[in-house]
């Protein structure tokens, strides 16, 4: 059991997950892709509760990318329906576990019903302090960075900000994730080993963990294994091993 091996004093502060493999899971079982997405909600609940129990402070889930809008309309409609239904169902779990919900991305592009449910849950959990759960919805990191560049250019143009003042701190303040720390551990399921336009700035020094497990089969024991693996690594941030030790 990996949970017993985890050093609670060295937990990653911010864990992010690319939840991949719902469609392949369904296909392997001869089911429609929609069933894979529905089954994936069980993995979400298990991982959220697992992170909260351990003491992880920030968890960000890649729920829907800007590129996902290009999928068949029926699948997109299913994903949006699941989002609305899940938000309704999970508010009790979030409240009981003292978890605050947050969202990043182009939220205005979501269906009005999804926006409404999302806002209600965010408002109702605003005072929770145990963990911040962030859903990346209609999110793309390149789009986010374009937004930052335009915002900074406008401020320099209007003399609200000097060019010389722009540094990492200023850029962080203009990201969708301005209230979140950098990612420590990025997990991707399903065997794919790419970032897929997710938090490109924020994962600059993150540890990457790839697993062949398809997302609907991912459970908290798999989460514990990923965190234990993270703790076996030496994070140098550009320094040498001797400097770290």
C-alpha cells in the first residue's frame, strides 16, 4: 500500500491531472464514449477525496480543453450535461470535505446552464479552506498566454505598467491561475506522454508522472503511487544535487 509510504511532510502542494482515456475505456468494453465519461466522474470523486484526506492544498483537473470543442457535437453535449449534473451532485461532497471550487479557462464559452451551476457551486463553497479544487474548463494554455500578453501590452500602452517592471511575478498575476501556486506534480493517465496545451507556464518545474491506467479505472491508490513516486525524485530547480543536499 503506497499511502503508508507517503511522507505527509513532503506532499506536493499543487497536483494537476490530465484525465485521459474515457473514450478508449468505453471502446474496449464495446460501449459508447459517453459511458466512459460518466464512469470517469467516479475517478474524479475518488481522487478529490484522496487528495483532501492526504492534505494536498491545491488540485487542478483538466476537464475540458479549448480543442475539445472540435469533438462531435453529441459528445460535447454529453460532456456539458455531465458537468452540470456532477456539479449538482458533488456540492454535498465538496461541502462535507471543506473543499473550495475554482474554475479557469474561457468560462463564458460554456453553455449558460453550465455557467449558472458552476457559479452557484463556486459561491456556495467560497468559504471552504481544506483544499482548492480547480476545474480547467474550455481551457487552453496558449490562449491563456495570449490573453496575458494582450493585457500587459494594453497596460504598457496606457502607461499603467512600465516595460521594465514585467517579470515572472507580474506574469503570474495576469494568469487564470493567479491565486494558485505553480504545479508540483502533473499526472496524466492512459499512457499518452504529452502535455496537450495544459498549464504550460505553471508546470515549468513540475514533476511529470505518466501511467497507462485509463482515467475511469484510476483510483486513490493510483494517486498515492503517483505521489510516492514524486517523493522519490530530487527536485533541483536548476541547482546541483550538492547544493540541494
